[in-house]
């Protein structure tokens, strides 16, 4: 097998467990995380990092390796992941990349875009703009790029505006000068939306009952820009300040997670190289059968 195996899917679908089972079935595999936030050692519960039992059975990389004061971005994470993958392969083992952070996965699977990396100061300035103003500026600076951007998604607008401002060139320049590399086999684990929503609600309650609130309470005042964006962090802060009661917090965390999962599903539908596969107790075995047939 030339490249790593990619196990993708929306948050809460069960991809971590499938990746672990697949690694165990292969016998000589290690897992590399493509998650933007599980790198933070202070937030294992809130980021739904693999359990101690899962990591005891299979070697994991890029889980709990950074302090919340350290910034993480897709390009930096991809370079670290690529170094892990090269090391795993050099030892004769098989890398399994798993995660759901879109650009992080994309840079690991297809190579790092030449577009300028994020600048925390400029990003903070752009994020403080009213959404309409950010859209207007992008449309003025790069009409073609704005037309190809989902202007209803503030994150996309801000990032694309940031690229145009930092790089001094339209978005099309960076797309046309990025030659994606070939990547290994990929699988996108799927679940019925109602089932996934139910799993997300259960997980949100579990997180809050098993330490997520204490994790956030123990954090330092100053966090890196990436750590600040950890899903649920701002909601738990609202709870700690008294703005949300426990019931409201549980409902809000489940809703925010469902919305995030919906964005992930939208992104994954645009990645046809990752074959859809229902997530169930037989998923790992099915992936192994597919891989065996491909290399027969």
C-alpha cells in the first residue's frame, strides 16, 4: 500500500473507533490525527479525543501534544502529520489518518496549498468586521473569487479575504498554482442524520458530565487563536459566567455540534475520492475487504 488510509466522517459518527479496529485488524498500523483541536492536551474531553483504552491498543500521533497557548493551523498540522506518516512508513507500518477538520485533512491528503498561511492579527481584525462589510471587501478586491465563495459562511469569507490581502493576488491564482498530490485510499463514514443527531446529543451530555466544564474552568486566560475556536468552549464559558444554566448549555452544545457536523457533511460530499461507507460494527472489516480486493 503506497499511501496512508484515510478514515473520515462528521463528528460523532464513530470514526475513531473504526480506525482503531482497522489498525488492530491490520496488526501493523498507527493512527495519525487530522483533527484541529485534539492536539491540545488540556481539552481531551471537550474535543472528544480517543480514550486512554483506544490509545493503549494502537499508537496514536498528534493527540494531546500541544499546549493551548500554541497556535495550530492546517499547513503546520499537515507538515507534522506528513512527518509522522513518513516515519511510520519507514518502520514498515501502515498509517491511518482520521479526522473531520476539512482543510487539515485536505492538506494531508492532497498537499499543502501555496496560499499564504493565516495571520492571527489580520484574522482577528477581519473577524471583527460585520459580515456584510467582509463580503463587500472581498467582492471589491476579487469579484471572481467572491462569486465562487459561499458568502453565507463567514469563515470562508474571512479566510478568502485574508488570502487576497496577504497574497496580493486573486483566489484563482492560488487555486491554479496548487497541484494536488495523489493520496491513499479514503473512506467517508456515514450515518443517518437522525441517528447522528441522537449520538451527538448523547455525547454532548456525556462531555459535560465527565469533565468538559472543569477543563474549560482550568484553562489560562490567554489561549491561541486556534484553541479559542474549540467547539463548545465559548458556550461553557457562558455557563461558567452564569449566562447559561446546565440544561441550556447541554442543548446549545448539542445544537452547535449538529451544525458543525452538517458543515462537515457538506465538505465531505465535495471529496469524491473518499468512498462513502455506512458506519456500523462491520465497517472496519468491510474496509479491510475493500483494501484486500484492491491489492489482490
